[in-house]
C-alpha cells in the first residue's frame, strides 16, 4: 500500500463532477497515493489550489510535484516540469524537453528522448540522461549549493552537459561529444569522470580521476593558489599526447605550459605534473609527455 498524504482542496467543479465546499477554510482529503498541488484546475478559478495524483500525467506539457515521502512519478511525453521534493523518489520522463529535480532524498531520475535538464538535488542521487542533447546541473533553479550528495549521472547518446559540485560523484558521458564537470572551488572531491565514445571535455579538481575514453579529449585540471599541499592530485588514466589536450587552471586562469614541471617515472609508467612545487596531476599508464621543463 502506498503511503498516506494529504492536500487542501479548494475548488468547485461544474457539470457532473462533485461539488467540494471547504469547511473552516479547508477540506483535508486523505488519499492512498502521492498528490500533486497545482495553482489552477479545469472548472475552478485561477487562484484555486487543487490537488491531483502524481500518476495522472498526460502526453502533453505537465507540471508535477511529489511529496515529502518516496514518490514514483512517470511524466510521460511532453515538455514536463517535475519536482519530487522530499523522499527517495523515482522519476521517469518520456519524449520531450523536460526539466526535473529530485529534491531532497536519494532519488533516481530517468530522462527520455529530447533535450532534458535534470538535477538530482540533495542526497545520493542517480540520474540517467536519455537520448538527445541533455543538461544535468546543480545550477538549475538556483539550487547549486544544495547538491551535496554522492551522485551517479549517466549521459545518453547525445552531446550531454553534466555538472556536479559537492560530494563524491561519478559521471558518465557515454556516446556523444560531452562536457563533464565535477569541481567546486576550495573543496577537494573524489569524483570519477568517464567520457566514453566521442571527443569529450572533462574538468575536475583535487582527488578526482578522469578517463576520456575513445576520441580526442580535453582534460581540465583546477587548482587553487596557496591551497593545502596535501590535497590528492587529479589522476588521468588514458592521456594520449598524440590526440588529447591537457589544460591546468590556477584560480580559474589557464596556466602556461612552461610553468608546469614534469617528472617522468618509467618504472611506475606515469608522468607527474607539479605547479609551483605542488603535485597537481598524475598521467597514469603513459610516459609520453613533452614538457617544457622536465625533472632530471
């Protein structure tokens, strides 16, 4: 049995529909399913508050809301907006250009065909981006500071933009030319980024691991001046000097290549990059690197 929740009905419908009058300003309706609260409803004034079940989505453009309990929302087709609010929600989108947020809780979001913008929200979330050129970002609806869980975000077959900030996150671009960003100024993370097939751009900060996959990729490494020298370096597992591009940023400003000091370790099969004496990156599984300044 699904959980109990309630909402305030304040509407008078016409025709054969029942008339609902409020008592002492409100009528509490208890239901055996999660409810959605809309600002207007057919047969009511625009300022009426009407609750309808979340599973009554249409193939049109819907606006759906969950509750503070675990909800299961299927938005179907159309350009939909969904906010799961609290609870560990399961939200599925169909074809269309959708905008969705899981809200608080450990949520799972499935994007469909179309250009979707999906946000897990707070909690340990999993976001699957469907086909199309998609965006997954903590910056949606000005909630960037709230996305603090350990998230898993999977891109689809299009050119996806996947951004995540706080927490230890795992990002998969999969097919397409994707942009994967997992960094937060002043915060060391332990993120994992996988570009997949295509020419991808991956950007990360301290403690992260990046794997570009097939294609000519761009790796961006973000460092902060006067930061803790004990921060773990970024590790790039498949840097190929013949095809890939490596950019190091210091306080958001690109660092000239001649400022990087390289140590090539043939025994460990890796290249270590230092900036102002601090280890900022390890290029694993390769000794092919042509630095401007090389350690003895």
